[in-house]
C-alpha cells in the first residue's frame, strides 16, 4: 500500500527545516531534502533524509535529480510534493512546471505570474496599479555606465538587486544582501563591483526609510489554486540579523494586525493570479506614517514557522489546497504571537522596553515558538549543535549590532 505524502524540500536552511518540521508535525512524515551541501540547521535531524547534489543549482542537474527522485519513489507514495525554499529553486521549479506537474504536486504559480514579483521593476509597477505604497525608487539598468549613476532623493540610499537569484549566483568578496550607500562615489564604486562580478540584472536604488529593526514588517500569505488568498499573517519584526550576508533576515517577530494593509496586498496578489505561499517585506515610514512595501518573495519566508507554531500549519495549507482541492475563506490572523530563531534572552537584550513587556507577556502565556528546537527531533549531537549555534549568535550580535 502506498503512503500518502513525500515532501521533497530543496535547500538546507532554516526555511527548509521549518517546512520539513511542519510536514512532520501535521502528517508524521519524513521529508526528503536535497541541497548543494548540508548545513548545521538540518544536520543530525531525524525528521528528514538528506541528499547532497553539489551542482543542484544547475538547470539540467536539477531536473535530472528530480526525475530520478520521482522514478525512485513513484511506487511508494501517492503524492510527491516539490518545494522550493530559496528563490532560485522556486524559479527552476516554475520554469519546468509543465514537466514537473506530471510527476509532482507543484504548489506554485506560472512563470508569467512570478515574473511580476521576482523582477522588482515589474513589481513596483504592480504596486502603482494597486495603490500599494513603496519607497521612492530608481532603476539602474544592466548595461548602463556605473560612472554615471545617480539618484534624485537624499543619501543614504538602499541598493539591492532586482534579480536576487542571479545576483547571488555571482559571488564576490564584500558582497551584501542589501547595501546602505552613503554617497554618490560609493554608489558608483559598488555598482561597478557588482557588474564586474558578472551580475546581469538591474539594480534597485531606493530611498532609505529611517527606523530601527522594529519598524520592519513581514506578511505571510497563502493563495489557493483558485488564485484566492486564504490566509494572511502580519509580523512586526523585533530584531533582524546583523551580519553582512544575514542583514535583513528576521530573527524575531510578533504577530500584529492591520486589516487595510492586508486587504490591499490581497487584492494585488489576486490581480495577478498568484498561487501558493509568499512573503512580503515592509517598513513603517515615520516621515509620513505609511507602511511601505519593498518586495514580495515567491516562497514562504524564513520566519514561516510563526504560522505553524501558532496553529496554522503551513504544510496543511499546501496539502489541503493542492491534494484535497479544499477552498477556504480568507483568514486574517489577529492574535499576538512571538516567534524567534535566536535565544529569547538575546531578543530581550536588544529590543526596546515597550516591546520587552509584550514579549515577556507572550512568553508567560506560552504564545511563543522557535523554528529549530523541535521536541520531536532531539539527539545529543543535534542538541549540541543548537547550543553552540546560540553561543555563536551571542558573539555575532556583540560584534555586528
């Protein structure tokens, strides 16, 4: 007799582990995880089987690997679900969606839909059309001369790639996920460095919204196969990571509620025919009192265990929509909940006093979760890794914050 579900999870980061954990919690199944290399995040885990493919980001290798997995497991499982946990893997899945859909459950929209979100210049046009606020923005196009780059808003400015998957495929010394540029000389220097490394997309030059980590928000959304949004969970970021490559990655959030904002983004997603999980990054601008959107990621964000921990299992939403064809009414989550992926004591050390009181209250009420410490996935070696990870996090914040 065939088992019901095999999740095939690409990448090996916190996002990937959280997805495997969600499937294990909901259905008691082990995920098959494939990535270029193993990470401490998933090492010694009992809730997944790991396979290493060093060239997995290569288009042909990726498809050959998935064809092999399907042939190996098609007689053992009724449903094999392919899940991308980085933008690059989602793009590969969507590129080959027609073929993959004959073998796997593919919980993603079509290429044309995702291009509206992936390429930021397309995305900001959508924001204009749907009246969603975003920071003042200027596009630097591939092929333009970095020596002539300029902006028409004050420094410092934010500089980031329009096509993050292509950007991270061209690594170089001093590479950042997002740059804070202090003047025109630095802007031109960094642009030259990026394009000399081989990046072929456009760059986004953007007004830098002032404010601490706590001015940031992220919005998790699930859209069904009928292109109707089923679920939205808005998080106020308490603390981000502060290492060069981790800058902008959430380390702790609290669930909050903002119905007008959530409905605006619902309308945008439904207008383009979105499907599956996605995650919007936003920031409150104290200068005009508006929350402004930066981007919508075409996958669940790294903090998505916030949903599962609070009782809204992300795996169940995928299975209900794509296997059982269930349609659900829109749910806007309105209960405060605390998620963290660094030690609680570290969160409390760096956040403001008013946020501390709220976090402590949620901890007392047991409205709290963390992605990596899973009671169903304990072993001496895994516990040791997680302990040492926490020690290392304390060192990083001391150095970079």
